[in-house]
């Protein structure tokens, strides 16, 4: 559940419990439309919480809301917010790791194909490898300055998968692409800073410095190695 949904749920439970008290809950009747709406909120939020394996003590939630109203809380507001955000961050990281593990099992054959390609490609004459796993060939070495991470550049490029499937081309669009060096995938950011203006390189980006376990669009599946021919036209002033 997203943080906004959790906060809404907490507020609903707290207001309901804070206004009627635990002892009177058994006597609640759905006499009006507002009563039914309140009860519906309780059901939906409880189901959402249990499905998401997040359990809160409703009475403690109600106490915190009432303490806040009386300005006598056991926890400062900024500490409470930090606690919630820390919880959410750790929870989302855990979910992402779990999903990545499941995806690796689903895509294990595809991952093996991509890794085998990179191992073989690394041995080709003219291919240079870096510590990040980036592999590149110099098609043409330019004589201009090299961009930094703070620069914006203009390039022409063609992007393919290892089987030659093309997924993007500025050349076909007949218009160079322009973007900040630090605003693209890590493999591009690294490679561009190796290229003097006027250069044309062929890049081989392992998934770890490309789109990783998420992929991109319909063509770039998770864990895809990407191949680019990139020509650095200029550093934009």
C-alpha cells in the first residue's frame, strides 16, 4: 500500500474509534448513509491492510490521533514522519528485491543468453571493457573536448538488442537527440565522458548499467543487454 493510502486508512480508523470508543463499537448500527459509508471504509481499508501484510493496532492509532489533538504526543511530528518514511522505504526495497528475484527465475534463460553474449564479445579485437561492465569499440575517434557529467550533449544513435532488433534510432527520426549527460542510463553517462566530440563508438551495455530488472517499453525486456552506435555531435553551450 502506498503511503497516501496508509495515511487515509489511519485517519479513518482513528476518527471512528476516537469518536465512539472501543466499548461502544458493538452497539454501532448502520442507521444512515454516512454510517454505511463509514463502515464501508473500515472494511475496504482492513482488507487492503491484511492483503498487504501490514497490521496496525487501531486503538493505538486512535490514541495517537487524540494525543495529537491535545498536543500531548509521545513522539514529535518530524520523528513520526521520519519513522513512517523509513518503514515505507525499507518495505518498498524488500518488495523490489523479492520481485527481482522472481523475475530472475522467470528470465533465467534470457539472462544466460545476454551474459554469454557479453563474455564472448569481450574477447573481440578492439573491444575495451571498464570496471562497470561497459564494453565499447571506437569506430571513429574525434578530436574535440570530452563532455563531463554536468554537460548537455547532442548525439545521433541507433539502439538494438543483442539479436539485432532495433528499438530506437535518432537517425530514422532525422533529428539528433539532446540531453544532459547525467540524465540518461548509467552506461550512457559513463560512455559519453569517454568520447571526444566528433567520435563514434559502439557501446555494449549490460543490464546492470542499462534498464536492469525493469526493462523499458515492449521491446526492451528485463535484464536486456543493449547495443548502441553513438556519434557525439557536440557539447551544447
